[in-house]
C-alpha cells in the first residue's frame, strides 16, 4: 500500500485513492456542533405541534390499569422534571436547574449526594438500600405497567413521609428531557439522594478510596468490590466528589447497595479501623517501599486503601496503614488503579 499526504494534512492517498484522514473526525464533530447538528433530539417533526391535551389523553389511555398516582408530563421544558436533564439538554434553562438543585441540597442533610439513576436495574438496587431516598421518578407508561416496578414504587409511597412524585411521559418527551435518543420505550429514571453511613458503622472488609476522583475508575473498582462481597466504602471528599451518574452506571448500579462514608481526616480514619481490629493494607509499587507481596488476609477483618492513578495514596495515609503491599510483576509499567484494585481485592478476599 502506497500512502502519501498532501500539504494540508487533511487527506491521504491510499492505492491511488484520495481519502480523508481519520483524525479529521474530531474536527467534523466540532463543526457539526457549531452548526447545531449535534443538538439534543427533538420531536420528529417540529412543524407539527402536538396539543398538550391530546398528549395527556394518550398517556391516560396508555396508563390505564396502573394503580399509582402518576403525574402527566406533556412538555419536555416542564420545570418539574428539569433535574433529569443532561448537560446539553439543560443549557437553555440552566438558571432554573441551578435554583432547583440548590434548593434540594439546602433541604437535604449534610454530605448527601443527589444524582440521576437510570434503568430498572438501578431502581431495584436502590430499593435494596433503605438509606438512599428517591426524590422523584420519571418514566414511560410501559415501564410503570411492570409488576416489579409497581411493587417497588408502592413500597416507597407507603414507607416514606414525603412520597416521591411519579412523572410519566411518552418516549419522545423522555428523549427530549434526557437530551439523547433511546429506542426502548420501557425506560425509567430516578433522581435520588444517597445518604451517608457513620464511619464506625462500616462493616469489614472496607474499601478506602483516597482522592480517587476518576468516575470510571471509581465505578469499576466499586463493581469489583461488590462482586467480591465488599459493601463498605470509605471515601475522602475528593473521591465522594467523583461519585456521579457515570460512576454509578460503570458500577452497574451496585454502588447503590453499598454503605458509603466520607472522611475529612484519612490518617485518623485508617488508625480508627486498626483500633477496631481491622488490618489495613495499602497497595503501592515496590519502588515506593512496599516490600510485602499481596496475600490472602485469612479473615474478613481487613481494609484496602486505594489512591488516585496520578498521585497515589497520600504519604500521611501510607504511614498510618498496617501493611504496605505490592503486586509482583515480571516487567512493564505499573498497573492501572482499576486493574491493581481487582488483583488486590481478589487476593485479600479469597483468604
């Protein structure tokens, strides 16, 4: 294959055929955004304005037989569901979004985290942890008709002093609210408030996340921990800040079943775990002074401290742990934090 490029660097000649370089795709996406072609999806034909009364009548017919106090949403710009909007979809009404979010944060206990949980899987996992509170729900008629969903929502309506409002909208309206198009019609989203657990109530084994603010890494590690039976997460404020919708989705919503605690003084919290008879381990590279290979703990009274991929575990926290451990390597660079956490958690959990 003979390849040569022109001086502009936008095209490449392959077998005598002029083709556009792949790296130009990023520029094309940027130009589409500037032209408005990447805007959130709207109704298929905006020239045909649907009557809100007709939409409501359609929803009522679709929701016939559902024994839930549903509130009908006929306009995607309805401010009652503004907190479900994605980043792009709320640009034109960001002031109202900020005002509602501030009001909810002000009325919620300190240290709680508000985020959007999607899918029935998220609703099921959310229902298994009585500490986390759903604040509002929006979904399509098809998902509200499911027996399992109705049972969970009925439990919330009976058990909470302030039942969450249940909004129902058609598929097009839900697409406009979220800001991206999905083909499935049985979709549901929950705006929930995640409640914290006191540090002393965390049951071993404990996973300690020290300044790990990457949402994807945080979710992947939480998913592995939950699969290995570790449901107690102790986080610094930086790590708690990285807990968002992306982290919850990456964890396959398993983080919703975990007990979450936040510490302001990580070394003191690690020493407190040691006083409770929990052996604390810190995973680091051999060059950082970790001379003991990771081994099975032989008991469930252990904790693993994991740091960020760039800066690692803070030095004062490393001095507070009982054991510095490393993963023996045959060569290559260090492991990524998600992969290293998988190996360490597996070794410690298998005993």
